């Protein structure tokens, strides 16, 4: 036991030193000496230092720096949205092309309400939906820090979106649907660590920007916060405390090590998460990472309350008969499928998702898997729209969701009926 913890703290220590090194090596800021020459008061000096840290937490540089060798915060990086590309503007103190001429109030208005200096509405590619929860004192500190970075003259035209999303007024309707302005509320029933973690995750860290499922218009489905979402061609997995689909089996230390180093014994971060670790979480002190981990572990799973239906349940029996008859030829009686040909339905997260929407679609409409160079003829899942009625589709899906150790809410015939109606009116 002792040894294990010893080993871990060494890992953390090594992590912490490289991080501190990286932080100072890469920060594009004025050296301390220059700060002193400006005769800043002690209070504003510590505010700038705090702002430097919070800017790292908010990961502002990642989006506001052009990856093609652009100057820090000089803007120009293309940010993908569900509707197309938006370029992140220049947020250095350059008066003409940056935000040097902005007041603190205008700056806060951009971060917390998504409104630019001239009054135009920002697209939610800028994560104001989350930053709105940041304390005003933290926003002011970020502003104070950004005022000290080297001004860059770089004019950026942000808007690259196709019609109708290039109409910024559309954001008024979007905000009405998906944006709730307002600061983070402490939960007095929870301890200080939890509250610190919740604050960081929900506000400046904007973890939900990638990990929370989105509506077709790209708004957060807040009732499913952190339950996983496909973004930029990557899947940002469920990071709730769900034992089955989330990180409920990870310890607080597992999460801390992952956020600090990008990998642990369960997983390795790639793609956008690797960038998030590199630019933000690896540069944060262990206390804050631990606080975030404590909060994440407390977020309940999707359906801890769901008990698997018993095999003797009439719906399960009906479903099993249909399954053995129509599905087992490909997916096998034990649900294991055939590797590379027919997907496993057993222990498959997609089959046990809380909402059965995509499962109903697959059974009613069929599906063809992608043909790749390695597997030129993609296997196909037949459509059962004409063979199975609503109650039968509901039964077979309820069965595969609760057989072989799976567990997920039952599917009703009325859900299938509305999906069927939906598919009929949708052009394919
Ligand atoms: C996920 C990418 C992303 C992150 C992270 C991000 N921004 Fe932005 N930001 C954008 C984009 C894109 C725009 C432009 C949106 C538009 O034109 O509608 C923007 C706009 C802005 C604006 C308005 C500028 C103007 O000229 O209108 C400010 C100010 C700003 N960001 C500051 C920040 C700060 C400070 C942070 C960190 C706390 C930050 N941003 C983090 C993508 C990001
Ligand atoms: C820019 C998008 C993005 C942001 C922001 C982001 N993540 Fe991720 N995250 C991902 C992606 C994508 C993956 C999957 C990476 C992979 O498959 O290698 C991931 C993976 C993870 C994992 C591993 C889960 C597993 O089961 O393997 C954890 C834990 C995690 N993120 C936590 C966080 C936390 C905490 C935050 C906020 C501090 C955060 N992420 C912010 C995109 C993001
Ligand atoms: C002829 C072989 C075949 C039969 C019969 C068949 N399937 Fe499939 N099924 C497939 C293939 C191939 C896929 C993968 C399609 C894809 O990649 O999009 C699939 C995919 C699925 C998926 C999606 C799995 C996932 O992880 O997303 C579900 C659910 C499913 N089938 C259920 C059924 C049910 C229920 C039946 C019987 C009513 C059935 N299948 C009958 C071949 C079959």
C-alpha cells in the first residue's frame, strides 16, 4: 500500500515539475521585471498572475492562437462548429485589430453574455455559455493578464459560416433556447473541494463543450450533462460517475493522473483531449485537478436506478422469440456477433444508451457499415419496418437491452410508433 502511494506521488511530483517548467517556458508574457517597471501595485500584480493562471484554465490560447505559427492570442484559428468554421479573433491588446480599446465591462460582456464590443452577437463557438458562470473577479483578472501580453496587429474576419447561420441575429433565437446567463451557484450541502471542482468544470474549463450531448442546433442538452458527444470527428466519452458508461470505476487519483499527464492505466488522451491536457489541465495544480475529479465522480450515472428486466418478463420472452428468429443468424444467440462483420450487442454501450432513438432507427431503417479499403464490402443490417410491428420492435429492443448482462430502460411501442412516423416523413 505504502509503496503504491509512494510511487504515485513521485509520478505526480515529476508531473508537477515538468508542468511548472512548461508553464514558464511557453508563457508569452512580460517577464516579471517588465511588470515591475510599469510600477504596478502589488494588488494588480497578483491579479495579473491570477489572470495568467485562469487564462490557462479557460484555454483561451488554444482557440485564439493560429496553429500555423501565429502569435499567442493573435487570433485566426478556425474553430469547427456544427454549421461550419468560425475564426477566433485577435484578443491581444492591439487597439486597432485586438481588444486594446475595450473597457473591462465590454470584455466581461463578451465572455459572459456573448456580445462583442460593437453589439454583435458572438457564435457559441466562443464558449460564453460556460464562461457566464465564471466570477466577475476572475473575468477581470483574465482581462488584466491579457492586457500585459504582446499586442499583435492582425485583422481577423471571424465569420466563415454559410447562410443562414452567417446571420448573427439568428443567435438571438439560439440564445433564447440554449443560453442561461448567470454566475455559478455554490451548493452549501457540498464541501469546498466539490464546489471548487464544480465551478472550474462548469465555467472556465468548459468540459461540457465537448462532453455534453448537443441538440441538432448545437445547444447543450443540460439534462444529459457530460454523458458523451461526438465532436470534430472524435467521441468525447461519458465522464459522469456512471459505472457502466462513464468513469465511475476510476478513482479520484486516476482522473487526476489522466488530466495531468494525458494517460493513466485506463485510457490515453488523443485528439482534442490531448490538446486540452497539453494546454490547460496539465498546467493546473493538483489541488484544482483533485477538486474537479471529486466533482466529476459525484455526477450520477444515467440510470443507476434501472434494474435489468427479468428473463421471465412477458416482454422479454416475446423479444427473445423474435430475436432468435430474426436476428440471431447474424448477431448470434449470445449477442456476441462476429468480429469484423456483425457488431456485438452484448456489453455494447450503444445498445444500453438511455435513449433508444438510434436503435429504433437501425431496426426500422437498417444500416450499412462503412466500406473501407481493408474491408471493401461493408456488411448490412436489414430493415425490419415491414416485418415487425411497433410492439414487436419494442419487444426485441427491450430484450437486447436487458439480455446477456445488459441493462437499460425498456422501449415502448408508442416510442417506436413515433419514430416510425418520423422516418416516414423524412427524406432519406
Ligand atoms: C473553443 C474555442 C474558444 C475558446 C476556448 C475561447 N474562445 Fe474566445 N472566441 C472564439 C471564437 C470562435 C470567437 C468569435 C466568435 C464570433 O465571431 O462569433 C471568440 C470571440 C471572443 C471575444 C470577442 C472578440 C471580438 O472581437 O468580438 C473575446 C473577447 C474572447 N473570445 C475572449 C476569450 C477569452 C478571454 C477566452 C478564455 C477565457 C476565450 N475567448 C476562449 C473561440 C474561443
Ligand atoms: C475540445 C474538446 C474537449 C474538452 C474541452 C474536454 N474534453 Fe475530455 N475528452 C475529449 C475527447 C475527444 C476525449 C476522447 C479522447 C480519446 O479517445 O483519446 C476525451 C476524453 C476524456 C476523458 C477520458 C474518458 C475515457 O473514458 O477514456 C476524461 C476523464 C475527460 N476527457 C475529462 C475531461 C475534463 C474533466 C474536461 C474539462 C477539464 C475535458 N475532458 C474537456 C474532448 C474534450
Ligand atoms: C443479415 C445480418 C443481420 C441481421 C439478420 C440483423 N442484423 Fe443487426 N446489424 C447487422 C450489421 C451488419 C450491423 C452493423 C451496421 C452498421 O455498421 O451500421 C448491425 C447493427 C445492429 C445494431 C446497432 C449496433 C450498434 O452497436 O450500433 C443493432 C441494435 C442491431 N443490429 C440489432 C438487430 C436486431 C434487433 C435484429 C433483428 C430484428 C438484427 N439486428 C438483425 C447485421 C444484421
